[in-house]
C-alpha cells in the first residue's frame, strides 16, 4: 500500500479547460482510492477509481442540488466531446452560458480536463449527458457548503445494472436515493423492508428521481440499466455520496482498503443468500431482504487497513460500500471496482 499526496496546484478550479489529468500505471492489478480533501480539512469525500479499460464514451452524471460540479478527463488524442446540459438553473463554461438542453462541444487530448461548476446554491446537473468519440473519465459532485462537499467517479452506461440494493450504513443514518436513466420509458420497482412498494417510470434518457430520505433497506429493479447513488447524512456528520453498484462476480478473494484518516468505519455488503462469506476469517452475518429475491445484506464495523472478504466457493457475487466519519467529516465509496468480473487483487 502506498499513499501519494498530490499538489493543490493539480486541482481544477472553475469552469475551465486545462491539462491536469493524472495517469497511474502498475505492473500488477491494483485498487486506487482518491481522497478529495479541502486544504482547510473541514470537508472530504472519497472515491474508488475505475480502471481505464472499464471506461466508456457515454455517461449521465449524478451531482447534488447545491453548487454542482462535473469533470471530464481525456484519455486519447483527438477526442470529440459533447456535453448536453441538464440543469435547474443553467450552466456556464469558459464564460459562455448554457441553458438546460443545450450542448457544449469540445475536443480533448490525453490529460486534458474540462470542468463545469455552478456557483448557484440551488442547481443540479443530474442527468447531464456526456458523449465522446473515444473513452473518457468522468467525475461529479457538489459543494454543499464550505464544510461539506461530494466527489464520485461515474461509471459509463455500459456498466450500469438493473438490480440495486440501497441501505444506510447504520440505523442512525438517513440517505437520499437518486436514480438516473439512460434509456426512455425505464420502469422502476421499489420493494423495501418496511413493506412499502412503488412503481415509477423514467420517461427519457437523462431523466431522474430523487427519493425521500429513508433509513430502510430497499431493492430497486428496473427494466433497463440505471445509475443509482445515495447521499448519506446524519445530525452529527456532513453528507457523503457513493454509487450503488449492481452485484459483481468475484473470483477468489476480494481485498479492500479502509482509509487511515477516518475514525468510525462501517461496511455494507449485498450478496446472494446462498453465499457463505467471511470478513478477515470471521463469519460475515447477513439477513434476507425479502422472500423472493434471494438477496441478503450484511453490515460490519471495521478498522483501518486492508481487509479480505472470502467465500466458501470459488466465486461469489457482491456489492456494497464503505462509509466512515471523522468528527463532522464523512466519506463513502463503493466496495467493488466497477468491472464486469473481479479477480484477486494484490496491493
């Protein structure tokens, strides 16, 4: 394990195009975590980086409702980029204003970064479409306040799924669910542990839903792939955001890192009920979500450092996330890399 502190000069500030991309190459498969911390240390969030081979050329972003941000990083020369804005209060880039539905056209090369930031307290870029002629990397988030911001790397549409489970890291936390569609007339079915059920429709690509705050575990099924995120908050910590992934197939052991700069860490795991999992050689208890899905959820408090999840079988399916707090700061990030299949990872 190695920690690299990057210069603040590499931060992208404002709605601009510049050359501040970072490339990481390794001779073995690795996990890369990004900890996005303000210099004042009053706010931070964390993301699990998506490997280059898993990136694509079509994205729809999820941001937040206050001072939203999105960032595109170029991977290849002569990449044509189209960003079709979806915003409640418009957007600006390079001193040009864009209304919702208007498209921004750019060309990128490797390491180029294009960022769009709104300084409006009430705005939302969720559903903004990003198309490119070659794969790019996309990040999004928002600046809620001087002491609270969100940061997440967005998976390409080709890696979205049709079955997701949302849950808080512990009972004292609430979460808001956001779901965005990439295809028109996407039907959604919500089934929650409190017995509530909902049937909803996302009418067009880029349309989205913000669900009411909850601390109940829910199973979300859709007729077409969707992107799901949750924003987690409590009365004692700021908000953090994580992508909720569909379950991924893991061959061998799954290793993950719990960051050292966080005090209270919670692991949330979603798997099939016929999987017998251990966490660091101790049984990982789970409970069934409902009688028909065959899906179970488990939670555990964990310490910092490297952890291992193992199955009694050769392969298993899993999703989940890590949530942590430090004073009023909080972080959240996916448990599993955004790959179709995960093999044994070495640090």
